C-alpha cells in the first residue's frame, strides 16, 4: 500500500508556499522601480528555471527530451507564469492593492468551479465548498469590505486580474498531469519555457541592454527568482500532487493573513477587529479545503 503524505507536513509546505508568494509582491514592487515589468518577469523565469535545471543536473537527473513533455511544459508555463504574470503586472499599475488582493484570492473558487463543471478529477464535497466560501469571506474581513468599493472603477484592469486568477486555477488542475515526475522537473521545464517566450518579447520591447537597474532592484530580482519562484514552484508541484488542485489554491487565501502579519511585525501596523474574524475564517477555510478525505481500506 502506498504511503499517504503526512497532512501536517503538507499544511506546513502550503504555509511556506503562501509566504514565498506573498513576499513576491514586495520583491516585484522594488524590482519594477528601475526594471520594466516585462524584462523583470522574463529575467525572473530565466534565473529560476536555469537554477532548477542546474540543481537537477547536480542530482544526476535530466529534463525529458521528448516533444510531448515540452509541449506540456509550455502549456503549463502559459497558465502559471507567462499570461498571469504579465496581466497582473499590467493591471497593478492602476488597480489598488486591496482590490487586487481580493481578486487574486478567488483562485480556489475558479479551481472549484472548473473541477465541478469540466474536469471532475477530484471529489467535490460540501466541506470544500464551505472552505472556498469561508476563505473568500475571511479575505474580505482582513482587507476591509470597504475595499470592494473600488471594484468596477478600472474594469479592464480588474478583468485582467480575474483572467490571471482563472489561469492560476487552470494551472493547478493541469499541473496534476505531471504526477509521475519529480516536482523539480515540471517546475524547471515550465519556467524555462516561460523564459523562452518572454525573453524575445522583452528584447524587442524594452531593449534591456539600455537599462540601468538599481542595486535594490537587482537584489529584489534575485530573491524573487530564487525563493519566490524556483523554490516556490517545486513546493507548488508537490502540493498539487498531494493536496490536489483545490487544496493547493488555498494558498491564495493564506497570503492575505501572512501579508497582514508582516505589516504588524515589521511595519507596526495594527489589526482592526474585523481582521481577527477574517483570520479565523481563512484558517477554517484552508483546513476545510485541504483536510485529507478518508478512504476505505
């Protein structure tokens, strides 16, 4: 009988993934101060993919050589990096952070809906539906429902974020097709494919050789590439395999309380009373979406 991964370990990894991707917004904000978004994203995927490919080689492993595998990597790259990274970078030039966070936190809902209406690759229980609802409500409490007032004022930018969120949900579902591979393999392959798509566009549009990035932007790029991309993608593909697509997208909710916690610890911010209610809702929602389903012996 195959061993079931320990739930506590997977939940801890989900927390780590949420922290890494939650920190990415800070890295991006610093990085794009002197590096155009398109070039910044292209460099992010190239550095992260190259690092993972080097680690694979050091481990004595190789990326697949067949055309079918690389076609799958390319499709995953479109869903997980090329399209959503670009859409969000463009949209956040005009959309407020609170509204963007609310819209980004809806990926578990789209994962649930795509699973229910299309793929049906995992059990859709009332508990998961309750978790999706509780997590979204908690996100609203934490950010403050007054942030919802901004929705609709920049319709096209907000629709771009929603489209990116749908991509993330689709990526979590399609990512299950790499079930038989070491998590580092699809992470490296999809990131290298993303870099192959983005680099020519960056060269044509931004002419990166003419740029003069600051030291802080370069540091932010390095931290984003190594930790919030390379390491995060390896954890992501493992969790897609162990927690399922809906459970893995729960990190979208966890990013919100983590961001609040960073503000409290590092910036001296104070939580308003509704935020504590939101934290409880988010934790309950994540547990409901990720708790392992009992199977008969």
